[in-house]
């Protein structure tokens, strides 16, 4: 009996690891990754840059156009997994130039309900894929 009681906490620990996984792939990706993975109630959206859907063309060269396209791309990827922007709980923003922070912040914030924005980390990086100005990842919970 003693050995069975010892195994119970271990079984509880691994019970959450059996959540089903769904992979939402796209043949247009520019690397070996999956754009969206849903694990149980969590949805992970890979970093999005400002490419127009189905193309390798950027939405624009300025930070405003790129942030707008990135947020629309996130919205679109979430929809593939049956989620909305209201379910986003965490984002990571990668900026090539922290001087773009205020403009990014204003546009980014417009995609979320006031007072219900997700947690976020913003970092400046030396470069991004395709020389993008911004890349954003997201995690949602349903």
C-alpha cells in the first residue's frame, strides 16, 4: 500500500501532460515551425511579422503598418484555432528600435478591451526575420 501512495502524486503531475494537441500548419511559413499549436485550453501563436497573408510581401515599411498587419495576422491565426483576441493572456513584442515603442503600444492596445489587455514583455532586438521592424508572439486561453 505504501508504494501505491508514493505513485499518486507522480500520476497527478503527469495527468496534465496528456492534453490533446492540434497543429495548425501553413505551407507558406519561412522556417521549420508551426504557426499555431493548441494544447488543451492553451493556444500558442508563433511570432508574427508584417507579411500579408499568403504572400512574402510586407504590409508597409513604417512601424504603424507593420504593427497593424502583425496584429491582424495574430487575430487570423487565433481564429484558425477557434479563439479571439479577447482570449489572449500573454504576448511578447520584439522591436528593432525602442523608439517605435509609443507607436507600437498605441496600435497594439487598440486590439484589446481596455483594462483587459494580456500580460506583455517588450524587448529591443538587433534584427528580425526579413528585416521586419516588429514581431509578436501570443498565448491564448480558452
